[in-house]
């Protein structure tokens, strides 16, 4: 019995020691919501001046953990070499790389974000910052602001706003900033402990995390002038960010099919045109995503083409020749919609649109017949080719509501630029819809700048434009009507067309040109048989 008793005592003692050695959160009681508190007596003194490079220890009154320190920790000005951050018992130990050279007479801030949390409930330490100055005083000014995407108006998270004491424009490509802040989910940044003076300012979505603008796909933004910080003049900035439009260039040339050259570009070809140096050749140009389709009807391709962006020539192409030149284009014919797709649903107030494989060169309208229900009598019909894309045909008729029509297109009604008729006759069944299934939208826009025209777009849910209009200059307000629209929740997009070229232009850092202003407003949902009146005020 004595042996058993001593064994129990021995194992009980082991159990007690094991429980003492295990770091665990206490069970029961109210949930701990208190963030970890700093033990100042055991920590490296904060807000030092004349700081000499040394390890920095931040001790806490309880056990803590480090989470995502690589992303949470921000050091401003940024360090040239990655520091070592680790736990040492109840302390966070920050050590500089031995190669690091601190800047003279600068205030440094170490912002730990939410990297340090207590062990039990993972409560993050609040506003955990360590500040020191390598000179005789701590700088104390603060700059705040918001960074947004110029196209969407949405806030940009994890974007940088940077300040430089070197005021040269090239500094953003060559040097790290003197101060910087990183935006939160609302696109807001705060930079503290800044010294008084003038600074070059630059905003950047830093794709490669090197604090320099050196990639063409990085979003950037900048104020129109230097930022001058004074104690008596606090500032709060709003900076739109944009991606610069690269200089247009040719990325490829495909001459597989006789009669078609596909010119690949590094951007949308909507503003690009082409003309042959051989004036006898005729070219049809149609844009397709990032490719310009150049159709020609001559027996052979033009030997040289001049490409033009707006009114400026930017490249001359010599068209290739080879064995693939004899490959023939697919037969001509309808591309979209096809008759076999079934009955077409047609708006009673819009033109019917048909899209063909190749550009239309000639029309015989008398070979295109429209009839209603079972009647064989041909109805009045206007037929015309789209001036911007010769592959699209429009058919205009005064449609009756909720009626059935038949459209017949004879093979020789259309001839493409290669002199080919359609593969076969086309017969479409058409059913018009009721007007009550549509809604009417009225827009009242105020606050326009009379010096500039505006490009107006009604965007669908996927961001594609449903309708476009132009508001001419000289107006501070405009009233527009959009009758008979399909029910939809539209977003209004207005572009301040400062250079009056009919398109939205991005900014350019080399010339310090700001992007054209974009205003976005989500409108109330348009319902069937409903008149929606919307007021938009531009501030």
C-alpha cells in the first residue's frame, strides 16, 4: 500500500509539472478582448532621437504570437535590406541587416499592423508603432488621403503613397521614397512623423514590391504639384490611379488567308486605321479585341500599309508572302444570328442587325423580302451597311408589337468584297415584343464643366456599354431621354473629354498629364412599363 501511495504522488507531481510547462489559454470565464500591452520597462525606449542602429525589443505583459509579419510590418522610410523579426519569449525582436545604413536626420517608423497578437484570443496589439529619429528631433507632421481606381471609382487596397525629398520627376523610377503609407480596404492611407517641407508625391500599385515605378502594368497617380507640408496647413488628398496606355505597336502579322491580313496590336485597335501605299487597293478595316482585321479585294495583297493612330502615322508594314497566301477564306455567309437558332426576338423600336463573315461590298435590296404572319406581300424595308464595320447589315422597318414576321434573303442579295454571294438563301422567323416589356429612362445631369464635352455610356452589369451619347461643350447641365430600354440596372459612366477626341484617354507620367476624369453612378433598377427619372449631380 505504501508503494502504491508513493507512485500516485510521483505521477501526480509529473502531471502538475507538465501542466505548468504548457502555455495555454485559461478555460471558462468571460472572453478576453484586451489587446496585448507593452512592458515599457523591458522594452527598447520608443521615440528616441540621435538613434544609433541597434536591435529593437518590444516586450509585452503576456505571451504573444507573430502572424504575417512580412506583409503587416511597414518601415518608413523603406529599408534597403530585409530586417529580421522574431519572437523571443514575450518580446518581439527587430534586428537590422548588418549592411543597412540608416539615413541621417530622418524619423523612422516601424508600423507592425496586426502582426502581433496575444496567444489566447489572438487580439491584435493596437497601433503598435516604434518611432526613432537619427537626428536631434522627431518629425511630427501627418498626411492623409484616399487612392481610387480612375475607371471604377473603387478604393485601392495595399497601394502605396510615397513622398520624396528629391523633387526630380525621374525619382519615382530610380529611388526608394523618404516616406510612404499603404492603403487599407477603404483606400485610405496615413503617413505620420513627416518633417516640414516640400515633397514629390507619387501613388503606386507596386506589383513587384520594389518601391519603384518600373512595370508598364503598374497603376500610378500623382498630384498636379509638389506637396508642401506645414504645421498650420494639414492636407487630405484624393488621388485617382490609372494604368498608362503604352505606345501602340504591332505585335504580329497573320497572312494565312488570301484577302485578309490580321494585324496584332498591344492595345485595342478602335482608334487605328490603315491605308495602302498602292492607291489602287481598297482596304476594309474592322477591329477585333487586340487585332485589326484588314480585308482587301484585289487579286494580291497591297505590298505596303501605313498604320495610323487617330491622325498620326506610327508604322509602315510590308506584307509577307508565302505558300499560305493561296489558302482561301471560308465561304461567305451569315455569322450571327443563324436561322437555325430559332425565332428571333425583336424590339419593336430598333433595327434588326445581322452580322456576316466578310465585309459586304454590294447590296440588292429588292432581293431582301420581309412579310408579316402568313401574308406574302412584301413590307417596306430599309437596308444599309454599318459605316464602321462593313460586315454588319441593318434592316429598318416600322415593326408592330407582338407580331410574327418572315425575312427572306436571296443568295445574290449580298456580295462580299471578293465578289462572292451568300452560300445559300437565308430565312428568318421573327417575333416582335410588347412595348410594355420595356422601360423609359430620363437623366438630369448637373455640375458639368461647360469647357469640355462629355462622353456618356450606360453600362450593363458586365461593364459593357449598352448605349453611348455625347454631351457637347457649353453646357453646365443636360437632360437626356432613353426610351424603350430593356429592364436593367444600369451604371452611368461620364468621361470628361478634355482633348475632344471622342474617347477616354489615360494619363501620362512623362508629360505629367492627368487621366481624363471618369464619373460613375449606379442608377435605380429600370422595370418593365416604367418611367425612371434619375438626377446625377457632379461635384
